[in-house]
């Protein structure tokens, strides 16, 4: 739902009704997408999946990702069509950043930005860049060879 719908009574239910109509029109297969992150005025924002999608029974959802760079998992667990779920935040949680000693989802400390969580990476070894979501500073891309991150 649009954030303006949350402020006006009745608009949220109207958006829910419209979402339901759209979903029920699918004949055999429905694909729902959303943007996990957006860059707006130079700042990266992290979006949640719609509450209407979260209301769909988990056994009917199959999460598909096009690459293994996950910035935030869809839900608490990865799901497949059979209804079986895998433990962990995502199928990529804990994936190692090659030749660095760091993993996706790992908590780290930076001398300037404070504590954060590794969300994504590019490259390997000393030339690797990691995306860290800091509690007070938001998301930052850092060169590991300069950042001097400490594992928590």
C-alpha cells in the first residue's frame, strides 16, 4: 500500500481490495516483484515487501533471485512451492566474501560509522568492497583494505 493510504481511514482497505482483484485475475501463474532498494536524492532506501504479499500463505510463494548478491531477504525464511522452508534468513546468509574472513549477514564494527551488518559485496581479497548497513549512518560501500572493519 502507498504510505499516504496509511493516513486516511478506509484507503488501506480499498488498496487491499484492489490488490486482491489483481491477484485473483491471474489465470495460472502470478509474478509479483518489488524493488528491495532505491536510490532517492543520493540516499539508498530499503523497501519492505507489501503487507498484502506477506498475507499470502507461505506455501504458495516461491522466492526467486537473479544473482547471489542479496541485500535483504524476502522474509524470515526462504520458501519454495512445496511449503518446505530452509532455516536462516536467506539462502545466501553466511556466504563468504572470498579471501577476506567476512560473511554476508555478519556484524562488524567501524571506527567512524559504528556497528553494522554486511549486506552485499563485490570482488575478493584486499580489493573487495562490502556494503554495510550501519545503525546510525545507513548503508555504505567500503573498500575492505581501507575500512579496517572488526568482526563482532
